[in-house]
C-alpha cells in the first residue's frame, strides 16, 4: 500500500473524522485504547478542554494512501505551558529561559490529561507501520521548525514506538507507575491468597471499614445518567481544587463521555444516607482497566483505596482483564498489589545547546529509574515469596 509523502495538519480532529481516525486508532496490533479513540479526543475539544485558549492547540497529523484514504494519524498539540502532561519538563523550560531561550510554544503528542500508555503513531492495519510512523514523525519535526517551537515531545507511547523514536533521534525518557497484573485469579480472595498474611489481613480490614458505612455501586453503559455525572463532577472539582487549583476537565466533557463512550466507562460510586459521597472514574480498554479520577465530599476511612484500587481489581478479575493501571505516582499502591512498571516518553529538542544536557540527564535518569523499580519490588512487594 503506497503512501503519499504529504502530511496534513488539522486544527480539529473533526476535520479528519471519526471513521478515518478510528480506522487507524483501532488497529488490532495495539488493541483498543480508549484515550486515542476519536470520541474521547473530540469530546475534549468539543467541551473546550483541549483547545487553543486552554494552551492545547490541536495540530493533528494525517497521511493518506494512494487512493486518498487516511492511512495514519498522530494526535498533536501546540502547547503554551506544560500543565496536564504528567511527564515533567519544567526544569528544562526554566533552564532554557534563564539562558535566554524561549521554551514555549512546544509540540506535544499525547492523550491530554491522561498519564496512561497508548499508541501515539496510529496506523491503519493494512499499511506499512514503519513507513507511516516515519512520515508522521518527519511531519511533526517539520511543523516544529515551521512554528519555531523549542521541542517535540511524545508522552506515554508504547514501548515499540518509544524505541522507534530513539532510532529516529529522539531522546528517550523512562518513568514509573504502579500497575496491577491479573495472574489468572478466580476472584478477589484468590488474589489475596497470593499476598503475605500481613497484607491479606490489612486489606480485608480496610475493605470492611470502607464498605461498612456506605453502599457501593458500579455503573457502566446505559446505567450512567446525568445524575451520576453531576455528582461525580462535584467530587472531581473538590479533588482538583485541593490538589492542583485548576481542574482541567469541564462539566460538559463528562456528559459527552457518557453519551459517546458509556460502554467504555466504569464509574464506581459510594452512597450514604441516599446521597452520593464519593466516586472513581475508570475507562475500559481491551486489555486494561484505566483508573483516572477520584473525588469525595465526605471522608470515610479507606474509601479511596476501596473505590480506586480494590473495586478495580475485583472488576478486572470478573471481566478477565489482564491488568489495572491506577494512574500516576503513589508508592502506597505497592502494598495493595500494584507493582512498579516502566512508562515512556520521547523528546526532540531543537537547540543543540539544550539537547545535549537533556540527553545526558535522560541517560542517568533511565538507569536510576530501573534501579528504583527493582529495589521497590524487592523490598516492598506484598506478594508471598516466590510469587
């Protein structure tokens, strides 16, 4: 399948269209990742979350085959800040600007506001993947030069994409998250049986204390209503205002998510005295349950662990999903069965004066991250020895 060398730039994903985008995003080679589906990315734009005035100017790339059909796409944004990314480059920006450079704007390929691994170079299944990826990256670098952007970043790509970008000359960065893996457990009790006796007792106690004063409800598909989204948005705003000061997602986004992707949403809610008091939002992939947001308006001991971690594990076991990704950061997740796993990003810095020290830093950082993951697993794993 021959490809046209020209790379198109679209200022809205709607210019590419659902059918064309998802023909690339749903490639069986990388399974179905909900965060790169058309409906998710378009909802962020339609709800004014990932748009120019929020510092996320869409610059999505696409290439066509010889028949004029979209063959590959790349979510891409022109950024005027580094918020909502979860791969932190603030120190690079500060150093460059102190030296007289201009770090912003920069280009970023990512699923906005989502620290979850997924494909970033989306190629239709019948198209040569390496050729298409090369054209997309070449187009992104050309756009970087055209805009005078300081850099091009690709956050949370798959490991094969990450290695491909390394061969393309990008600096390679490695981070860590905490993921739960399903080892063929029959149920939650079977999972607990793989843990040390101390951890089993602690988790059972935490679940008892969290569940005793509340009713817990799991909602997906047609069960989701605007009542649930109203309640969850209040939780989200409370958590966001306390932690970051500026929540990224608008109320209309959640309605669009429920309207367009209800079958990919698992909302775990807690109710006390007939009132919703807490909730955790998950998105469902073909091979993973992705924990995204949590919030509450009443404090209940261990309810955060119950809704975000234990309910997610239980549901994943019931559905036969291989793993749960519970978002960024949090060493406390280790004690609950979520072990350290690598996550990736790739970075092209236009100015050699900044590129060289960044690449030296990345090399040292990768070694340190690998050592830390190994140490954390050996020292703090809750699993019985040999498991």
